[in-house]
């Protein structure tokens, strides 16, 4: 019998305002990497609560996602597997994001093209993929009630 497959459950937020997306900058293995505010689901936490917590920790913003962009399955180069829930938030104005988590060194508002030009510095290919999916959905994202926490 092969070992049980246990992917990590992660959440991420596509935060958009006036054609720009909020990304966090972090040092990983001595290199700058960019990502959406993102992290792992913790024990005794709903998926939406995890999303809100990660955004607060990594940007200082207390916001609630408005929709679900998609659910992605991904295996990194080191064979670590993930199931990633990507949410979205549309802000009326660009705000200054101040990381609360010391792992995050800065935050940036980038256009989609600026993000694409930094593709080799993205934490994973899901950063640009979820932004492209967000744009393709043209505001018609999946409602949050597709995630059921009734038996949480």
C-alpha cells in the first residue's frame, strides 16, 4: 500500500484595485519571492477565517473576501503538494499595507504585466494563474457559500 496522499491546504487572496494587485515580498532561501497574501489552514479554523487571518498578518488589512476565484492543486519542485483556495477582494482605493508578520519584508501594488515580468520571482505559478483567472471571470467569481463549514 502506498503512503496516504496529504496535500497542504493553503489560502490566498487576489487583492485588486484600479488595475493593480497587492503582492507581498518575502525572503525564501536567500531570494526575494512574491506572492499573494497566503498561508496554511490552521487547526480549528474555517477556510474563510484562514484567508482573513493571513491577509491581516501579511498586510495589516482587516478585509473579508468577496468571492472565490478557484481551487488549485499544485505540486512544488520538492514534491510537496498543495490544495490552494484563492479568494478575491476588490478595494475602492489603494491602501498602504503594513505587514504584521516578520517574514514579509514589503508589500507592492503591481499591474498584471509587472507581475508577469517577475514570473521567475513568484512563489509559485499559481500567483499569476489566479490573477489571470480573476481577470477572466470579469467580476463573476464563485460565491463564498460554495464553501460549507456546517460540520466544522
